[in-house]
């Protein structure tokens, strides 16, 4: 199951895992957008289904996870990809915005993982991939709530890994750098910021969304059975450079 997969990187992860042979369940808050995404994957000959719920609503998560496991079977892989971004200087950030960003990006990971991991622990098998960010490591102006949330996801990933490793459940993070996505459209169209990213990134360019698929498949596969509590950054080398 991939949360937040009706569009953006979540849909990229869902497509990549389905191409690797997984039966993929997409989820999102908008039923219409979600069904369009599912139809698109099915049109490509991929095994995909969609279930709509809000990751910050425990009742919805519990009910829909129960439905998924009755309809399709146990969830072996969970990708926590649901997220939002709202930009403003810290002094101008409203409390409601702070709470909303923290809820979706961090609390949603906790709630969804808690519900699904119970079954994984009982079966003694499972993979959880939490989508982190370079902002799990560094800060940038105007995105304090997002940075705080993604830093929290990094440490929550490690806490989950420590608690569940003995049950053969591996929990890792995947941290994208700057990718050419809809969420970053305004940044890409800003000539100054675009130039800065290209200069700051050793690879000299924005990432292509499909370049995240290999890392996701690795973390979801038996190849990573002894890998847990790690954050794999796919960033063109930006975090390694001064």
C-alpha cells in the first residue's frame, strides 16, 4: 500500500512497485483523483486498486485497512508517502498551518504504520518505507513546519526499526532530493531558484521522478532484509557537498 499515491511521487512509487510485480493499493483523500490514478495504472496492465481515506483519521485508517486485507490480503509493504507543503516565514506561519503540516506529514505516518504494523508483527514479516526528505537533515527558509515534520519522520523511522526488527519487520526511510514534480513546479519556474539548485547539486540537475523507483524497490524487497533504520537519500549528491 502506498499512501498519498493519487498523484506526484506517491503515484510514481505505486507504479514502480507494480512494475516490479507487486499488487498495489493506492490511497488518497480525493476519491475521484484516486480512481483516475488507479485507472491509469490498470490501463498500463498493472495490478492496482484504490481505497480512499485520510491518514490522520485513525477510524478511517483502521476501517479501510481492514477492508483492504479482507478484499485483497495482508499488506506486506507500506510506503508512507502522503504529505503536504505550505510555505511561509516562521513569524508568519499560523498555528493551524503548523498543526496541519505536522499532522499529515508526521502523525499520518505514525497512525498508518501503527495500524498496519500490527499485522506485520503477527506474521513476522513486513517492509515499511517512510518518505523522508533532505529536510530531514537540513533546513531552508519558509518551510519550518515541513522541516520539523520530516525530521520527525526520520527519527520515527529509527524508533520503529528498533522496536520491530525482532519481528522481521524492516523500517527504512527514502529521502528524495529536488525532483521535478508538481509540488516543486513554482520552484522550477523560478529562474533564480532553478539556477541555484543546478549549481548546488553535484549532478547539476533536478532529479527525474522515475529515478526514485530503484531505491523503493530495493527497500521493499528481500534484498534489504538486513537493512533497517536507515535513510537512503536520492539527491544527486547535494547532501554530500558543501
